[in-house]
C-alpha cells in the first residue's frame, strides 16, 4: 500500500481524500493537481521496493518547486510487504527575495543596483509558478552632462512542469526527464546610460534532462532594441569621437566649415559639434565634398559604419538549442566537469513572412540574420585533499547572412573582464591586433583557454595561480580592418596572454575572489614590445568576483 499525505500530520489517516491508480491521497482542501503528483511517484503498488525509485521520486517532485524536501515512512507487515507513506509539505504560497549590488562599467563610475522578486506558487492549481521581478540601478556617469544614470527593469516569468506547445510529445518530455516550460516577458529602460536604450524581450523556453544532460530549446526568442537618443553616440564613445575629430584637422581653419566646430577656448582646440558637426563632416567626406587622404577617408567610413551599427534599432527573432552536461551541480567541486554547446538561428522565420512586410524589415525595423554557435569545456582535477587544477576552453562564432553583413551588438562577443582574460577590462581587448580603438570592442569570433592551480592557505582562505589566453576577431562578416580579421591558425599568434595570482575566501555558500593579473603578451603592441619582459611599465589589474571564474 502506498499512502501520500499532502500537508497532513505524520500519521496514517483512515479516510483518504482521493485514490489514483491505487495510490491513496490524504490532502488538504487547497486546489492541487493530485494526478500530476501521482505521475511523478516512481513507486507503484505491487512492485518491488528500490532506492532508485526513491531517488527518481524525489527528483521529479523537486522539479515542481512547490514542496519542501519530502519524507518517507516505511511499515513492514507480517506478510513481508511494505506499506510506504510519503509526506509532502507545501512551501509558502508566496515568497519575496531581494538583492543589492555595487556595479561599475566603462561609462559608469559607480552604481547601486537593487533587485526584488515575488514568486507565487501553483497559481492555476497544476503547479504553475509565476514570478514578477523588478530591478533598478542608479549611478554616477563619467559622460559630460549626464551625471546621473538610471536603469529600470521588469520581468514576468510563468513556468510549468510540462511541454506547452499544444501537441503531445510525451516521449520527448516524459516526467522522468523533468520537463519545464517557461514563458518570459521583460523590458529594460535606461536613462543617461549609453544611448538611453529600451529593450523588450519575450522568450518561450523548454528544457528537459536526459541521461544526465540538460537540453534547452528556445523558440521564439524575440528581442527589440530601441535606442532613444542616437544623437548621443559621440558623447558616449569618446575614443571614436576623438579619432573622428583628428581627421577634421585639415578643415578646422577653413572659414567655410566654421559652423561644424565649437568655438575654440584658450586652452583647447576647436572640436566638431555633436551631433551637427559630426554628422555634416561624415556626410561631406562620404559624398566627396570634403576631400581627405585615402587612409583618413577610409577611417571616417569605418567610424560611420560603427556608429550606424550601434545606433540602429534591432529586431531579433531567433531560435536556439543548448546542451550542457555536468557531473555535479556544484561548480566549485574539485572534480567538476562540464561540456556546453549552443546553436542559434535568427531571421529564417521572418524571411518566410516577407510577402506581408518590406524585404528585410518588420514594423520598419531591419531584422537580424545570423547563425551563432558556442562551445565550452571545463574540467577540474583534484591534486590532493584541498588542492585542484582547472581548465576552461571556449569558442564562439556568429556569422551574418542574407541582408545582414554584421552581427547585432547585443549578440556579439567581447574579451576581458573578471571571468575572462583578466589583465584586460571587459570590452578593452581586441579585436585582433587593434589597440582599444573603441570604448566597447566587439567581434563575431572568440577563442579562449584558461588554466588555474588552486591551493589552500588556511582553513577558509585559498590561493591561485592562473593564465588566460585568447582574443576576439572578425571573420566572415563585413569588417574591412585587416588588424581585426582572423586569417586562420596563423592569427592565434595574436592571442593575448594574462597571468596572475589570486586569493579566494570560502564562505561556504559562496566564494569571494580577488585576482591580480598582468599582461604577459599584448597583441596590440609591435614586435618584442608585446612581451612583458621587454616593457618597462605593466601595471597589474585587480579583479573582484564571486565564486570561481570557471
């Protein structure tokens, strides 16, 4: 006999509230889908007891995110049969969480971020969970005339433990595979942060486990990026602006072009007005009214291509498949292993709808065409009771096709940062051998390899020695800058190398990390100057992070 007690006392009652496939249920009056519970209990009356059934039952009930850890009670009868009692305790119907963070970026000196979410469980009686998350950030901008930055985000998520496309796929999504569907809607508003961007996202995600691997399908995945203040581009991207202004030196003393420039001050030269002067200067160079040297003309054209790419609104309708296999969910374990791969397609469905829209556009916004793939391999080796070695290999390639010759900025790759090539800040490395030509350097190809040796210094304090190798490049897209292009295996000699040491303090529930890294090989420099031992100045870069980088 198998009895299931839902929010009942730990004692056998004589009055079951329901019977499903010979399972006796004793439940409260709250609306709850007992058939869903029954389908996730591996034990069946009349079968031989097995601990594997117990593990399967706990795993499948845990996927509902509704019950606290279930408990079992066994009663052996005189006829050697076992009466099994399963006790389920519902979690609180509503839960509230809040997080607080300090943030820093290339255009924000310091910011404070608060995120709060409320979760409602079993909203429709069949273990559907609904969550609403609000996030807000306020900070101090480094951009002239934009002292305060703010960001507000809203996300709504509805998840349910089954396939929800309206068709039966029980073999693909049986209960043993822990199916989970999620519908996500969200938007983010940014003020005085970049181009004052509004982003709207909508995702339908379906995931399941099979043979120890997690499979995730996303379709549709819709992103709409609306830049509210594109005229602010050259105020944000100061390196790009200064490069453009230098190309205008030959006409700064020409009275005919006086309106393109700000009046000169006693301590500064005349500079292009933003946006009137920059727009007129670029237009004049492109149509031949302003004649520059060929190299300067090419540089102005590249600047305009980048400006147009980063200020254009994006509509992305994509689908993706991701596969991840881990030997444990504890990524800090000394024997952790992971293999991850993902493939994403964008633009195919919208191409089929072109008879109803302008070619390549939807709602007057050009939509993206690309194919993007990623892979990652992580392996930890124990080297003693508390020491370990860790390696991560990562590769990613996004190829534009059709009417697109570049990848949307939000789907491109960058290098540097606390979990990447740690001697460079995020977005400051590459592409290729270029030398930080933009504030946010991105590309469509990325290859990295990292290794660490982790060892104890005291009971909770650990040390680490690490090396990071890699870079980003442009490949098979519309980029013409030869320094940024990937030419095959020979381009790997232009990989950056960072090495350093770190301290990690284990708080049990998370690890606080401080890393100090030096540039061992800088591909942006020439010849022997690339190497650390041929340079007089190479200051260390400090990184603060939570948990291990891989």
